[in-house]
């Protein structure tokens, strides 16, 4: 196995792990204590990523729209979808006269699944953006019932690379399938190079791509443990003419667009990630206390806030 193949494998594992972790946090918010995550499996090019789907699976998906092909698909078994909807307070359909609960999802259940799917897919895209250091543009999330898994490629297309992660929701198996465009892998490989060629530790080192074309799996902790991210806090912004900026003397004041007690933005790899407040520790060091992540309190995950527009790049931090 070449070094290039190994690096691509690590890149796919880390992308899959960051996506799965974001989705797991959203699920945990709606069904606390019932979510279990599996390992990241890198699928060989010849594998059908949808072969393990069950008939009648409820699948939520988004595709990438910024000039690349690929998608994130979260597929739940019918029973798993019903349990997730139930955890959101949606009752199951009334039993029929013979006492059997209808297999078909009700409109309320599908609506609840669509709501949590919107959050999952936005959070997943945000997590990928944080790892890659750029905002990821996605389509409007879509939820559908897949009557026949053989039809899934027609819905979602294909991509050069694919990963899969198994989830358990209250004992019911679900699956995250990620169709990864080559552009994402290239960007992640560059990020790995910036780490100095480090590889994931522990289990990840012992699970390299198999020469026989079999899928390989890596734990989420192993995949994400040594990813380094640039983090900074922004106090406020100001726009000034270039001539004035060049002529600023020492000791001059630049008025920012926020009050002194306004929340401070926390940026991670160029993505506005959270809000909070700065304070001074007992050792006299500045620190950041996180109050909200993506517009919600730290008690619950939510989609990440988009990165600033290009015209705002002259901000004073």
C-alpha cells in the first residue's frame, strides 16, 4: 500500500468521524442516553454504499452544491425512525382494528424526522467545514422513504469515495453514508500535511486499507484525537479607509461595532462557531467562556453559523 493511499484513507476517516460526531450530538439532544456510535468504515471503490439499507428505510440527505459531487445520507430503519419520532413527542399511529400498528410512517412522524434531519445535516456540513477550514455549501435537506435500496443510487448519485458509520437509536440500527468528493479528500490531505505527516494513533494505525479491497474501520476518538484547529475570539469589527489604516499612529483608537458587554464570537478554522464572554483567569491569562454554540445554549447542539462574508475580511479582531 502506497503512502498516498494511506493518507487518503486517513483523510476519509477524519472527515467521516467529524460528520458522525456532529450528527451524534444532535441525536443525543433529541433522544438523550439512547445513542450509540460505531466506527468509521472506509468503503472500497467497488462497494455499493447502499447495499445494507433495509426496505422502507427513512433517509435524510443533503448534497453538496459548490461545484463538487457528493452527499450525506442518514438512513433509519422504519422502527428506528418511529423511535426517534417518539422521542420527539410524536405518538405512533393508532392501531388498526386487528390491533396492529401501521408500518407506514404518519405525516406527523415524517415531519418530526425532517425537523431533526435538517439539524443533523446542517451540523454535519458545519463540522466538515471546520475540519476543512472553509464553509460547505449544501442543498436543502430532503427526507424520503426508500422502498427499494436498489433505487438509492438514482436518488443520491455516486462519488469517488464513500464512508459509513453505524448508529444505534434505542437499540435500532441506523447508518450514516457519506459520498465524499475528491476535492474534500485533497483538502483534508493538505490539512494532514500541515500536521507534519502525523497519523492517527492507536486503533487507526493498525487498520490500514486492506489489499483485498475489504472495508476498513476506525474509531471516532482515534480519528479526531490529533486534529489541530485554529481558534480565536473576535471582539468586534470596523471598516476604515485604507489610507486611514496606513496612517494610524501608535495609541490611536479604532471604534468597533459592539458594546463592551456584548458577546464575543469564537472562530474555529475560519468558521464562526460559538459566542461567549472573555474573562481573566486567576493566573492573569485571558480565557473564553462559551455561552452558545451555533445560536443555542451549550446544553444543546445546533447547526453552525456561516462564516463571514468576503467583504467583512477587513474586520478588526
